């Protein structure tokens, strides 16, 4: 079960004017499960996204990037996003690209638009051909079920090893304009910064110029989905999409405007919640861990150290065991790759417990205090570098026996 993360309540998920959602049970991997999702967007919507940096990026990622680039370059606008679970369509060569394009064409035929106006997304097992016939057969059911109040079903339709759906809504006021935001995400393993097997879709009803939305999606991803790690594996299919439907009264045409700043804060807040929900539902996770590195020269070195701690199997297994073997954290800091780090000035805290002082064990540190913190389900690791004013935070979880079990049995 997810760490301190109750399941979303369907009635709490707010419809976003300009987005209709439908799903189908196409039997892609297993029968009787939601596994095809369609998000149809209003003609005036703008769409932006960021994608995995894995060089083995999946066929749907390649197609979605190409279709999105065409729309952003002045082509016909995006009309729908299509997602399937149960098969990643990655490592599938030309046949995989043909399958992704065929599914786009099938949905376009049902919606009365062009295939290039569809963005495809897939998640699931890598190196297996996409059962495109099943997807095409399921699309009429998905289109027939299109409605605005379908976000909970959407969250369920994109799950793989997730133990629960991940979804949330926000209502904010920006310069006197009401804005509704709703988003979903999926992911539990193969999660590492630079987009992780994660998918995220977030819609809001403001009107945002395409160049502004392109900036916003990168800014938001950098502060949310690129700040999480479960197992250090960057997937082939990761994507995070923003949809600005334009159905509300707020218009944002400049990144320098106060309206942009307020909207960006709201979108980031929701995206961070969805990103943290992925970590809380990490495969086999029993603890949610915040790693903050402060007083660095720049954000890059703070993140490098935070990721080094968050990725370390030795650190993560110590957290699982509630074992205050905190020298493992110092070791991870030391090999993070900050070559001129003066460890004699470093201080380490575990929640309110001062563990390491000026590079060595704090004389006042007591192991029972470390044990107390390590036994909690939520823990904060704080590192102070004494090198400047920069800081960075990443979110991770422990590494348990169940992580191995889940991934050993994943394809069965």
C-alpha cells in the first residue's frame, strides 16, 4: 500500500472544461481491466510536454513528439491524447512505429480529425509488440464513454504495478479569474529523474499561449517529476503533458506577468503532489523520504548529492530496516561527484537529529535518536554543505524485499 497516501475520491476530482475522457477494457495484457484511455481536448486548447531522455525511447514517444512539434510549428492543433497500459511498445523497431501510427489513425477516424492531431502514450512491458488490433477494437468503447467527469477512471486506466490510482484537483483564483486544475499520474518502479516509467497528464481551463505553455511545462517538470527517484532506472516511455483548454476566463500570454507566476505556482503544486504520489506508491515502499541539500554553490551540485543519497541501495535498505547506519549517507555524499567538496564543513541532520557535525559524528548524537527517526514512515534527510546559498530537494523511498518480488514477477 502507498505510504500515507489515501486513494483519491472520484467525487473530489473536478471536471476541467474543454477535456472529455473515455476509457475501454481492451484486454491488452489482462481481461477485465481498464487499459485504454482517450482524453479529447477542445479545439482551442494548447498542449505541451516533456519526454524521457532515454535514448531507447518508445515508439509512442517518438510519434507523440513528432505530432506535438508539428502542432507547435503551426500545424493543426492536438485534438486528443491516447494512452494504453499493459504494453510499452518500446524496443519494437519499425513495427512499433507502425503500430503507434495505426492507433493514431484509428482514433482520428472516430473523432473526425487527422492522425497527426493524436498524441499516443504507452506503458507496460518493453520488447513486446503492441497488440494494435486490440487497441483499435477498444477505441469505439473509449470514445462512446467520453465525458468530463471521468478523471478517476482515467487514473485507473493508466496503472501498471501501481497499487492505487493517482489523481487530484485544485481550484485557484488568479487575478480574479477562477481556474480549475485536475491531473493524474502513474508509476511505481523504473523511476529516476529526467522523467521517470511514469506518465503524468495535467489539465486546466486557462488560456495559455503556446510559447508560454512550452516554458511552463519544463519549469513544472523540473520542480516535480524530475525531483523523484525510486530505483534509479530511467524508463523508455516517460511523458508529462500539460493541457491548457482555454475554456476559462484567464489568459496568460507572457512568462513575465504576475498571472503566469500565480498559475505556475498552482500547476507546480498539483504536479508535485502527483509526483510524490508516485514515490509514496513505489514498488514495495514502506517509507517516504525527503532529501534536502542546502548551502551549496549551485542547484546542480545540490541535486547531484541529493540524487546520490536517494539512489543508493545501501541507504535505501537501511531505511527499510530502520537501521541508523548513517555512515552510508556520508559515503553517498562523498561519491556524488562534487570534486572540491570540503567535507570538514559538512553537517547532516535526520529530521531534528543532528547526526554529523563538521564532517564527523556529532558528539551529542545518540543512536537511539537516530533509531527513533528511522522508525517513522516519513523521514527528512538534510545536508548542509557550507558552500553557498543554493538548495535542492528530491523525494525517494526505501528499498524492501517486495521490490525484488514485484519486479521478478512483473511479466507473469
